[in-house]
């Protein structure tokens, strides 16, 4: 055991020495240079020390007999005025979401081909993909009530009530593998495909995804399809476990029958109530519903065991965003140059082929490291937990890390480039741009300025490289501390023994420390073309 610990320490020390030999960072997301007041190694060692200290504090103080109890919630669904406000908000947000989907497709097909002057790319890649992820992680799963494909299909079901029945039952062997496959395609489209920001390509992709979604919901049923084959439903449901709100169906006593009939197979007899299952929520009588506030990350620590497909999905979500950051570093350029001759014989773009291999390799690497850590957690628990049980239960502890890295990686992109949405709200088709000559005259029959914001110029000084770097350090350290806390709570609930729970988390602590260092190193690297 001592030899293993020594090897781990030596490996980590060597890693730190290799990646911290520079004192200049470019605060990921900026071309400007920011010279750190102290060497990068000091930041990394300081961040690592904070994570280790948080582990010690959590281990000492979080030991009360609360691991077999539910976390605190404050239900507001029983207040009539608030319930009415929430229902009106849901209706208006649904209408807005459907309208935005239609607008995005139309602007992509009929608007300017210049991505910066077209509503579709800015909305899809910045406002929706980046911005909504933050909102969901903080406030709750708005995507459930704002998913335009789900809303349109539900309205259709209401019109033909009792006539739209699923044609086939979802094969249990498929699990959520379709969602994983489609998410990988989306990640490839975002990170590798050169035309991902072209407005017409985005519009065609949205049409294709609409056919995929409506067809799947028609064949298998809306809730079943969303839970098993919709990658964004799965991803945002995962992120929302960190948020301060939840929906809950009381399952005590005879009320279990409601969730046992759920086609999403969400019911878990080992846990109290049914949390964040939207099918059960829709089917349950109002008296059994709760819409509650809770502490951040509470939803991650319930201790559910999930399937291998969902474990793989969660690992891929973390790995792909990490690859997105790593692919913008000089280290990736060096790797590309080294293996370029190997892939040069490919009939496709060599750069795209290498990136495709990278986006495949990162999830496999992350999965292997995670399985290795979980095997050691099981061993440190004196095999009170099996390796598979650890893998399926502790994957939720990685969510705060993914959120923190996502936040630090995209913050400047959202706050600076995202301002472009302001003029685009007034001129979504780009009729006022220099590239408006190639737009259909039926669309640009006049100069568009719906909200008088066409002349707005994004403020690029809203944040600077120094702020972005400090913010990234705080976000990454905070995310890892949350992960340490979640892993500790899950361990307590599984083992019901404080001393053994702390001991079992030593391998997880190593993973947190290692990823803290590698994340800060990636964020500190200069942007490359």
C-alpha cells in the first residue's frame, strides 16, 4: 500500500513540474496576455491545498447520522399564488421556446450566410448551448418546460387525446445508449465539423433533429423517448441535480403505485419519494406534487445507482468539454504535428481526422481513470461496496467538476461574444449587415430594427484576462470542493460508517487533486488557431 501511495505522489509531483514551468497565462478565451503575479505552480499548489483542506474539514465535521435521511427542502407548490405564477411562466416560456425554434430555422435558411450577422449561430451556440447550461445548473431544469419539440408533441397529444399511443415498447437493452451516441455526434459537430456555425447548416441540422425527435416520440412515447434518446434532456437533467430547485412526487404508502407505472422506470424503493421524474410529476395528483427549494448539489448525493449507459454519458459530458479546452492549447498542436504523418493518408481532412480520434480517445481515457479510482474506493471500503456499485453511484460526484470547468472555459465567450444577440434580436436575418445583398428581398424588404438595438456594439472590456483567470481559479476550486462533499455524502449513505467512509474517499481525493491541476493548466494556456 505504501509503495502505491509513493508512486501516486511521485507521478503527481512529476506532472506538476512538467506543467508549471511558465508564469504567463492567456486566461483562456482572450488573446491578451496576462502575467501572473506569482508562478502558475503556486496557483496550482494553492488550489490543490484548498481541495485537500476541504476534504479534511468535510471529513471531520460532516459525520452526523444524516446519511439515511433525506435532505432539507422548502416546498412552494402548496402556495396557490406561487403555483399560479409558475403555471403562467411555464405556458409563456413554452410559447416563446417554440417561436424561437421556428425563428432559428427561418433565419438559418433565409437570412445572411455570415454567422456573426445571423441569429441562428449566436443563439444556438452561445445563448442556448452555453447560457442555458448555467441556468439549469443554478436555478433548475428549465429545459423540461422549454424543450420546443416536447412542447409541440404534447400539444399535439392534447389535440388528439387518447389517439397517440406508443407503437413499440422501448427495448430495455437499448437503455440510454441512443442518447449517448447522438450526444457524441453533437460533440463532433461542435468541435470538429468546420461548418457547424454556418446558418444554413444549423437550420438543416435542426430540421433533421426535429424529425428524429418527433419520430421517436411518436413510436415510443414522449417521456420514454426523452429519457432514453434525447441527449439534451439527459444532459440538462444531470446538470439540474446541482440546482437549488426540484420537483418531487411523494411515494410513501400506497402512493408508490404512481411511480411503479412510470414508463421511465425511475422508481427506486431504496430512496424516499420520486425526484425529478417529469413523467411521474405529470401523472401524479396535485396533492402529491412538490416544487421545492434545496441546497446546491443536494440532488447529486441521493445515492442512486444508474445504468452503464448513463455512467458512460456522464463521463463523456465531462471528457468532451475538457477536450474542447485542450484542443486550443499548444500541447495539442504538438500532438497533432507528431501524429500528422500517420493520419495524412486519410481520405478526409487530416486535422478533422485527428480531432475525431481525440474526441473518441478522451472519454475512453476518462472512463479508464474513473474505473481505476472506483476499484480502489471499493478496496478501501473493505469491499463493503463492490466496484460496479461505486462506479454507478459516485459518478454524480463528477458533475460539479464538469459544471465548474464548463463555466471557466466559456465565461468570456458568453459574456463578450454573447452580447451579439442584442443587435440580432432587432435584426435576426441580418438585413442591416454588409452581407445583406444575398438575402431574399421578401425578408429584407426594409431595414430591420425591431427593438432599436441594431446599432449596439458589444463591450469587449466587460471582463478582462485577469478577471477571467481569477474567476476560473475560484470556479474550478469551488467545483472540486462540491465534488468532494458529494462523494463524502454518498459514501456515508452507502457505508453508514464515518471512519470507513472517509478512508474510502482517498482515491477520489487523488482524482479531484489531479483534475484540479490539469484543469488550471488547460485554462492557463494561450489560444491557438
